[in-house]
C-alpha cells in the first residue's frame, strides 16, 4: 500500500510539472514540426538553431516527466488491464 501512495504522489508531481511545462512544450513541438517539414536549408540563423535545440530539450523534458519507470511499469500495466476489463 505504501508503494502505491508513493507512486500516486510521484504521478501527481509529474502531472503538476507537466502542467507548468505544457504551454512551452506545445509551442516547441509546433516549432520542431515546422523545422522538420523543411526539406533543405540554404541558411539557418543561429537564433533559429538555438530555438530548435531548446525545443528539442523541452520535448525531452516532457518525455521524461511523462515516462513510467520500469519498476512501476508492472503496476501501471496491471491497473490498465483491470481498467480495460471494467470498460468491456
């Protein structure tokens, strides 16, 4: 039971961190999408490169915040399986 409470607290903290990061994450994702849609760059200003690298970092932060550790993945999968059975 104690592990579950600790897991819930970590999940709450991760969601709170993501809520703070979400607006910047959405803007960064849109910028990365625009950069990736370009086929070739004749030039890429330094400011745009810095913006792109920052966007990559923000998206990596988002991925780490929303990831599930290997140790709690089993608990998460079990909970998801139970939820799916209830939904059916």
